[in-house]
């Protein structure tokens, strides 16, 4: 670990205390504490680390009957289902997992309690949290975990932060921060919503999270990131639950099929190139840690160990490597250089920083750039393959008027990143240095 995580000076990114950028690349493992042994967790962490992930999103009091069904070691998180009586045996297991992750230089984004224990609009419940005991539980968590170096707090749990829920979530956030000012905190909302809708100006929310969810292909999550990016004061933003690989589209596999690696890449590049400080990946069998003998939630074709190796899980490291291969902290969205950003599944997203421009073409094909708006000497070009991380040189570009380029291929699954750069910067091939 290279020091605690803090917000960058411009309010847009997360960084290590030593000044190094921290590109938040998370996997979703909501049921990890509830369903896995420590040996299985180590297998899981090793796999995800090798795939480039540095954050694991998981829940302390889980959704799938986490109050009454014990974990694999026979422990429940609360005594008598009372938020003011955490069971120390259960949390000693959590401590051990955090230390194991620390040894692998990985962070956990901890959700204190899933939303059905506060607002049972769906799920198992029961609703046991109120404003008073949420603050007490949060204070206890803050005291216990304030000195762990590899922790991020993710208040919320797939629920609205408004109406009757606001006071409870706010109390939970305040309770944690009353004891723990060492760690960053965000809020995980329900689908098609963002933390900024309710908590942007609260003292405990350090960065915003939205959830674009699982309802449709080509969901324009870049619009959600745009909304959060423009909020004042600026805070980092991220899509903390986009379409999961192997999740049935709108929960209807027989009608809509399932999301695949292309859907994963599209959501990731759209959000990051729109200004997000990172991205969260998920796969349907892994979030629930599905295995033989367990009741599947929704349509499931693989167990969690098999699903660890789905294509999309191994491809997001190329996005991380690309972003970290160029100057980091001055990167901004840059749609104005496009003659036409296109719409729907063809929407092109662009981002730029000192000496470079990245443009994501979700269906490959053609791109037209208003070269007159390029203020820098971006005269050298590459195509970058988001499936493999391999760059294909284009060569020197004539940036006098309208620059027209065509990707190496076109169609669904043929997404490409156009890289334009100032040759005097001597960046080298994009993405070849893993960080």
C-alpha cells in the first residue's frame, strides 16, 4: 500500500497519499463474506488481482438472508438481529479478509448493510435499522476499521437515498465518519440513480456513485456520469453497478439474452471517457457466489469459480493500463472535437489530457474530428484494441481541417479506441505499462 486514498486537488480523481493516481477498478462480490471460506476468498482475490482489479465491493450484512443465515463458519453479523449488538466473531472474520487483501495490495469497498434491512421494497429484510441504531452501528464500524489501510466505505445498498430513507442513510454515514476520517466514502444507490441526487453536499460523501443497472443494452451511462461530473463542488464519480456480464438483459434471458464482454467494455469506456475516476465490473454468478446446491438468483449458467474467467473480466485491465499510460490528473471529457458524436449504440466518447486524445468507437467504423479544435500538436495516431490491449499504429495525421479516420473493423463487438498524441511527448505505445 502507498498511503491512504485521498481526493485529487482538482476534485475529479482518487489518488494515493504519495501522489500516485488510483484508478478505481472494482469487482462486485456482494456475498463474499456471507458465502465463502477464507481459502476460497484467497483464490478469488488472487484471480482478480491478476486481472488488474484493485477494489472489491462487498457487503457486511448481506442481501440473501444475511441476518438469519450464518456464514460458512456459523457466524451472524448481529446478535438478536440488533444493529447495536455486532457479533465480534463475525467481524474477526472480516478483519482477517481485509488483512489478506492488504497483503495483496487490494482494497475493499464495504457496504455496511444491504438496503432491504432499511427499505424492504424488494429482498428479504426485515427492516431493522432506524436513525438511532444506524448511527450507533456506523460509529462502531468507524471505531473498528479506522486504522485499516485498504478500506473504502460504500454507504447505501441498492436503494433510494430519499424520503424516509434519507435520515437512516445519513445517520449511518455520519456515524462512521464520527470515528473514521481516514477513509473515503460514497453511496451505492438503486438503479438509474446517483448518490449526488441526495447526498452530494453532505460532509460524509467524498465521491459519487451511480448505478446504470441491468435493464437494457446500450444504456447511456455516460449521461449519468455527465450529470455527476458537472455537479458543484466537483467530486469524483463512478458507475458502481453497470450491466453485469452473464446477467440476463432486463432479467428476461429467453427474450433478451445476456450481457457479454462487449456490453462490459461499452459501459466501461463510455463512463471513464465521460469523466469517471474508474469503473466497477460485475458478473451475475460471482456477485451472489453461486455454486452447486445453492438456489440461483435469476438466470445462471456458471458457478462463481467458472465465471471468474469470463472474457470481460480479463479485458478491463486494458482500459486501466491505457488510462495510466498517459498524464492522469488533467484528463477531461472532450466531446466538442467530434463533428458528430452519434447516438444510441454508435455514440462516440472522447477524453483528453496533456499531449493526447482518446476516442472510443463502440461499433468501430468511421470518426470525423474537427481538427481546428485540437489546440495541441496531436499529429500521431494509434488504434487501441480494448479486447487485447494491442496498439495498431496509424502514423502521422494531417490535422488541417476535418480529420476522417476508419477503425480496423466495424460492427457489434468491433469496438476500438482512437489514440492521437503529440509525438514530442514520447509516450510510447499506449497501455503497455501495467500499474
